[in-house]
């Protein structure tokens, strides 16, 4: 729209021209010129009508409203920016006003006649000049003292100068650049005096030591007159000869400058590492001290440690006391007095050195005595424990002397703490010794044996079986068995330790009881692990280990009867939870060995190849070798185990192996489906080979009678231990008998070991299918007749 592009002034002129001159006739034409385009000096057209003027006013009004709308729209679009600019201008106004106020304040503070910065700076400069003159005087005195070799006043001067610069009356002086040069000068002089102190300490203390020997040697020489090295300062006298200073003056300077702990640390370490430590840890040394009782005339003192092979000075406590007395008097100068040196004047220095330097040495020495001496002389028996009192009193007296000299405080009571708990250390030592010896016994490869009956001869509890409240069980009775000597040693250590526990107080006794339990636990854990290969590969040693566990368990069961009065601090002394664990371990290893031997027996039977076609010579020879191998293994086990195991356990284990072996043979023979007459005789012959094992049980009759009691009927002992033996014998007979003889025995009730189906299957394999066999099988199928003996027993 063209109108919107007009300025306000152009628009006003156009309206005025329109009102002063009538419109051109062609004003209303869209293609003709507008009134503003017409030259105002030309009046060629007719004047405008009223309607045309009204229309022009309406058009103008419309254009004005459109322009207003555009103006409002732009104002609304820029309102936010305008508002932010306005607020920012207000903030700038506040900041400008604040800066103007600060400028006014600074101007006021600067030009104020009393508190203004100008006045403060002038006062600080005046104070700086005063401090500078004072420090310069102090440093001049320092240099003169250093030229004269007077280290003590020189050190005091440095302290005064440093203190003056660090704490001026005006705080602004300390941080000003003006005083930095003086501070740096004091620092350089402090470094110079620090270097001189190092040289003086090095000139006073001479240490020689050798670690090559056993024990090592040590020598400390202390010079009381120390040569002062020439001073090397820019303003010092070129030809100064400082001379010497005394040891106490050097000590005074070290404590005054608060560097004693740092400068004397090498001495502190040397005294402990090369003197006290070898003195405590080695008994073949001699302590020598050379010290003058008059410090004023003394020039040197020394202390040394010399090796004396084959002879020591004995009492470690007196030697340690001598060392600390030398440190206290010879180094720290406690107790000396004279015209040149007054102990009271320098008592504070002695206290500082004794506490900060000597205390560390003393505490470490007491700890070392506890670790390397007292812990080694802890008694291992009750008698030694009673005699420990003299050592305890000597140790406590040493600690008291160190406290009196200031090396320790009342809170530092390590030696007393140790000796007052000697019962605990004794029990710990006893426990460690017990476990150490026990471990050596357990790990020993020596398996010498001893008969239990020989041990029981001197055992009152075994002589009177009811004396300790047990009933002899033939299953676990060990009186006729063998055990290893090591198991006897374990039991003796337990009983000996419990006896010692009875002599201690209530706090210590339970610890020894627990030590015996630890010994048994060590035996149960270490024995089967350390000797695992031996126990697996040597059957006799496995059985011996079984006996050992059972023997230890038996002896632990006797403990309450042996210690009727108990031990202090415990209501009851028993091992009820340990005994079952020992027996379980014994049974576990017995089962392992039995299973291993059973596997060997079964491997031997495997060689018979299920006894198939034994009528053939080759097959019969294989079966014969297998049976003979079974007998060989069985007799070897009997020979190896009989001297070791208790009789009842021996026959039980041996019977279990034989029973499993013959059960396997019976099962394989019954599995045969067709047995010829010749083969039947061959199989019976093979079974006869196993009968050689029967003589292993010939002497077991008394045990069977004892086990069965009134039910014993003079039976063959092998039947008690090998339940399948009677069936095996009957099977061997069946292989040789005729059909009629077999039926006769069946009708007499002598084949009751076989089930009906089992017997029928065996007869089918042995005899051909005939009406007689069928008739007999039907009779067998009706069940076994009751033997006369059992019938009579029931009727009675």
C-alpha cells in the first residue's frame, strides 16, 4: 500500500492540498493521477463534490487505522526487549551511584588527618625504621658472637630478630616489601648457624660400629670440648678464631633453637640399633663405659659394646640400666654441677632431651626386651613358672629406674604388663610348644608300634574296668591290638598338659585345656593329609592309623576319671565332641582300605571270566588262577592285619571282605544257564580253592561266644563273620551231588539258604529237562520244609 510509505509530514501536506483545492475530475479514476500528483498551481478541473470529499475522508480514516494497527503491533513485538533494557538501565544507575560512594569513601580515608591511609603509611614507615635499627643491632651482636665462637648467644640473637620481625606493633609492617630484606638476611644467618650446629654435632659425636661380626661391635665417643669451625659470613672478621665450646653449650643451643630432636636423631638411632639392640639380642657381649664423674674436668666420655665369644655379662637388665644411666648423665648431663656448669640451670634442657629423645629409645628397648628376652625365658613347666618371680621383679625395677630418670612415664609399663600376665604367656608358650612338638610327632615317618596290653599293665583304670565308668565293647576293645608310638606320645602330651593346667589359676587353666583340643584337631587334620599316600598304599599302616584314632579316643574318654578334681576355671573336663570325630576318622580310613582291598579281590575274580565253560582247560586254568589270587590276597591281609587290629575288628573286617567275595562267586555261578556234568565238577573244584580261607577264622570261637552269649551253639566261627559262607558251601556241594541227594537235603531243610526261584534256576542249569526234574521243581516251588530243629524250637 503506497500510503503506508508516507511520512507524517508528507501526509499532512497532502491533506492540506486536498482541502485547499478541489479535486481533478479524474480523481476517482483508478488510472488517473491522485490529488497529490497534480500541480497545485493548475486549476483545469472542476471542484470536488461533497460526496467525493466524504469518500476521501473515509479512505483517509481507514488508512490511519491501518497505520495505527501496524504501530501497535510493532510496539507489542518489542515490549520485552524494551522492558529488559529499562531494568538494566536502573541497575547501571545503582552501580554507578555505589562506585561514586566508594570513591568518596576512599578519598575520605586517604586524606583523613587521623585515620587516613596517608597517615597509616607514614606511621608504618616510622615503625619500620625503628624495627630495622633494632634488628640491625641484633644481627650485629649475632656476628660478633659467631666470630667469638659463642654459639649459644648467637642462637639467641637469631631468635630475637626473627621474633621482632614476625610480631611488629603494626601488622602492615610484617607483610610489607620493606622488611623482606631483613627477613631474608635472618633466614641466611639461620641457615649458617644450622650448618655450624651440624658441624659441631659431627665434631662432638664419634660413632664406630661393625656389623660383620656376630655379635656386632659398637663404640660411641663424646667430646666435651668441641672445636668451633671458622665463620663464613660476608661481614664477619676474616681472621676470626672462634676456639672451642663445651658440650652443654651446644646442647643449650640445640634446645633453644628447637632443633635438638633433629640434630641428635642419628645419635638416637645409633644408640638403639648398634648398642641396645645387640645388647638385648646377643648374650655374648660386654659393655664398657668410660665416663668422668666431674664434668668440669672431663674432656671425653665413651661407651662401647665388645664381642666376648663364650662369655657374656649375664643380667640383661643391669646392662640396659647402665646404658640409660650413661645416656642420662654422660650425654644429657643430668646431675652434674660445677663452676662452669650448673645442672639446675640447664635442667629444662635435660628434661627435653630425656623425654623427646630418650623416651623413644626407652620404649623401643622395653618392647625389644619383651620380644627377644622375656618371651624366650617364659617357662615351659610349672616349676619354672614359680621361679619366674625373680626375673619379673628385676624387669619391673628396670622400668621404675627408667621412669625415675624421666625416660618413661607411668603410662609406659610394657615390662610390668608382660610379667604380670606371665600366666597367659606361659599358656601361650606351652600351647605353641605343644603344637610344635605335636606337629613334629605327627609328621614323623616313624611308625614303630607298641602293644596296648603292655601300656595297660600300668594303667589303674584298665586294671579296674569299672573304675572309669565304661563297659568293655568287643567291637572297640583295643587291649589285644597294636598302636603306633606317636599316638601314645600324643596322649601323653595331652595328659601332661592337663596336669599342668591343674596347677594354674582360673584364667590360665582353660587355655591349656584348649591347647590340648588344638593338638587333637591338628592330629585329625594333619595326619591323613601328610601321610595320605602311605595310608592309601600300605594296608598295615592304614589299620595302624585306625587303631591310633580309636586309642586316642579311648584315652580321652578316661580323662574325667583321671582328673577327678578337674582344673581351675572349668566345671568339667571332657572331650565328648572330639571323641566321635576321632572314631569317625578311624572308620573312614578303615572303610577306604577295606574298599581298596575289596576292589583288588573283585579284580582277581574278574580273571575267572564269569566261570564260563570251565570244562575247557584254558577256562579252568583262568578260573583257578583267579581263585588262588583271591586266597593269596586274603591270606596276605590276614597276616598283615592280625597283629595290629583288635581280634573282633580283625575278624569283622576280614569276614566282610570274604563275604563280598563269595557272594560275587555265588552270583556268577548262579548266572550260568547250562552246566555239564564235567563242568559241574570243575566248578566245585574251583570253589574248593576258596575253602583255604576258612582257617583264618579257626581261633575266633571265643569271640563269637562272647558276642552271642546264651544264643551261642558251638557253631563254626566263620558263619558268624561271613554270612554267605554256609550258602557257598552248599553251592559247592550241589555242584557235586546227584538230583536225589539234593532233594533229600531240600526235604531235610538243609538248603534254606537258597530262595526257591534261586534253587530252581540252579537245578535247571545242572540237570536236563525230564518229568522228574519238573516234578522236583514243582515240589521246590511249594517252599522249603521247616527244619526239625526249628520246628522243635517253635513247638517247645
